[in-house]
């Protein structure tokens, strides 16, 4: 008799069965977790994309961080009003605490500034020539965004504004001064003309006996030299100045590589190069012997009264080099475009100062008028001009929670991300 042995299907050991069941249960547990993560990421991205950018309170200054005092804000407003009236260029300043306050903490400062620029519509919609300076105090970052019309032509200039005029003061928590100096230097790069210093600096008593002291008092200098040559001291009262090479970017500025680090190195190299060009050894053009740079007291004998006054007010610093063998001397002038003094059309010296007063305050129904008086400290030149102040417009509730009025609106311009800035 034969018996058939019925074998049951193979079954894994009990331990392996437990492992398989655990994997299956884990798989079903992971599915809702993955869905939850996906929903969270999607919601976060949508929330950030829909988060509003800060609204502007005025078309000139919106200070949500409360780091700009009232006098400086008035001065910045006057500078930007002049820029808008004379050139049609719209420029504005925005300060915030952190980008995260607007749900945009993951955005770079460049993207945040560009997004705010486009949300506001800074600049003429046809010319796209606007500029927006954004300073995030808590993030310790700033960016100067420019309109699409500039493309990349102003990137280096705006980076210089931040590196040389804003960052050093921001690191000392002098945000008020850094923003003001940044605005004025940005306007200079936009127009090739230095605007009047409207800020009330106070009656501070300082020593003007050295170039360093004069430059510190006048807000720093960017020396663009011109040179004059004379063969004999008898010509010292009248020396015709001959412009030297164009005061553009120095050759060493080409060291600027991609990235903020490269730009910082290029800036330091440019400063070092200008300093070297000023103090480098010189030889006499007549006899070939070495020349000596005279000190501030000795070179006064070669300056006329107008040039001496330029040195006193800090608009120009003169260097005189004299041959150690013959009577030939050379004179170099280093202009300080940030002294608040401009060229006088009557006497030719950089000794004109400007003062401003509001003649008719603007209202919600009419524009105002501001009177600017230009007067020369050397001659009798005096000129008075009137400038329109944009009328006030009531602003709707803003993201910053303030109720200040808005002085007009922007023209619908856009930016594609150009400009300059970084951390401090």
C-alpha cells in the first residue's frame, strides 16, 4: 500500500513573517506621512508666493525699520524729488526688519528687492529707469535694484555704492548716515552730477589742517585728479588746469571677479591704486631730477585764494610737487565729489553751496514749492530756483501698519534683477 504524503505550501519562518508584516504596515504608515509632507511643502510655496510685499508709504522713503530720523528723511526726499523732477528717474528707499516678516525668509535679498520693485512698479513703464534701495536691518543685508532699461550697466556702480558708502557705516550701526550717503552716491552714478548736501550736519568744530580731516568732515573723497605744470613760482597765482585721464574705473577694477568677494577685493585694489597714483615718486619734466611733494603749509604758497578756499571747504585737495634741482613744480587737484560743493559758473571754483526751504507746503489737493538757493563762498554768484513738491495722497492700509500719507505713485516700471548689494 502506498501512502501519498501531502505537503503543505512552504511558509516562511515565523521571524520572517513578522518582518514582512512590519514592512507592509510601515508602507501604509509612510503614505500619509509623505502626502502630509507634500501638502506642507506645496502650501508653504503657495503661501510664500502669495505673501504680499511691503507697501510703500511714500514714493521716496518707506522706513518700516524706523532707522531714519525725520531730518534725514526730509533730506533724502528732497534729493529724490530733485532727481525725479530734473531727470524723470524714480528712486525710492525701503527699510524693513526681516524678509521673513513678509513670509519671504527663504528669498535672497536680491529677489526680495526685485519682487518689491516690480510690485510697486518703480520707474516709468516705458523707460524702466527706476531704482529701489532695500535695507533689511535684521537680516543685515541690502540691495539696490535697478530697472530693466539699465540691464547690467549699473551693477558695478551700485555695488560700489554699497561697498564704499553704505556697508562701512552699517557695520557701525549708522544706518541713518549709510542710507543717506548711499542715496547721494547712487544719484551721482545715475546722473554724473553730485547733488547738494541737504542734511543738517550741525555746527561741529573740526580741524581742517590736513587732507584727511577735510575728507572725513566732508564725507569722504573719491579723488579724480587734474594736473597743472608751471616753470617758476611767478605763475603760482594763476595755473591753468588740464584734465587728466577720464575719471572712470581704474584698470585694477578689472580684478573684480564674479561674486561679492571679488567685488570687495576689486574695490580695495582700486582704492590702493588711487593712493599709489597720488604718492608715487615723480621726476621733473624739465631736468629729470626727483621731485618732492610739499606739505600742506608749504604748498599754500602756490595756491591762489580760490584754491585755498576749495581746500578749506573740502571740495578739492591740492598736491604740489617741486623739483629738488630747478624751479619747476607740478600741481595736482583731487576733487571730492561728496563735499556738497559744486562748480561756480562765475569764478570757476568748486565753492558753491546750496540751501533749501519750503515756500509752499504740499497738501492733498495741491502741489507745494521748494526754493533752492545756490551761492558761492568765493565770489558774488547767487542763483535761486524753485522746485515743485509732489502733492500728498492718502494711502490705504499698508503691510507695515503705518498710516503716513503717500506722496504720489510710481509709473509702472519693472526690474529684471540688476543692481548691487550684499551683507554687512
